[in-house]
C-alpha cells in the first residue's frame, strides 16, 4: 500500500493491515513531524502507532500503550514520542507534562485522541482519522495539513 500526498484513504480489514499502513507512513516521517490520531475507542489508533514504531525500527517488545503514563518514548531511526490523551480532562495538562519541550525535540510525535489537544497542535501536521466500518474493517484517512 502506497501513501499519496496530500491525503490518502485506506480501508483496513484487520489489525495486520492497520499496522502495515502505519509502517508505510513511517517511511515518510522526518524529525519534527506530528501525527494527530482521532477516532472512536477501539478504532485502531494504537495498532497504527505500533506500525509507525516498527517502521521507525523500534523493537516490537518495546512498544506499549501509554494510557496510564500519557507519553512513552521510543528510539529507532527517529525518536518517537507517543502520547495517549484519552485520560486527560483539560488540554492545559499538556503543559504540565512538557508538551512544548517535546515539540522542540528532533523526533516524531504521535498523539492518540489528538482532538483533545486542539489549540496545542502545530499548524503543520499529519492527521490520521479512523472510522469503524464493521467489526474488522476501518476507514483510515491520512491528511497532510500544511500552513
């Protein structure tokens, strides 16, 4: 599967395909890029980020969901800073965990529940939107947002 700029729409039939799409996107990532993932619970956001991490050369056994820590750091071809904002009540909490510092680091930031960070996301980013089509199928839209 090849991802085209400025947007790409894919239908994933299972977790393996979702991970593969994340791996494909990882090939295009450069330092300073931010991925904002949105969609309902269970739509495949964590699977997708796992694919991104694998595509960046991060060992599979190192990849864990940051649900209880808010952010996990991984190191591969590029550092990956994986935020899960599901549990935050107020976006101001991002300041408390060093959000601005992460934006200045030379890595890739992946934010699950990115819609909770409205007003804190850079103008240039990649939005990945998930929609549940069936028990196994997901529509995944990848949008390259530029100024």
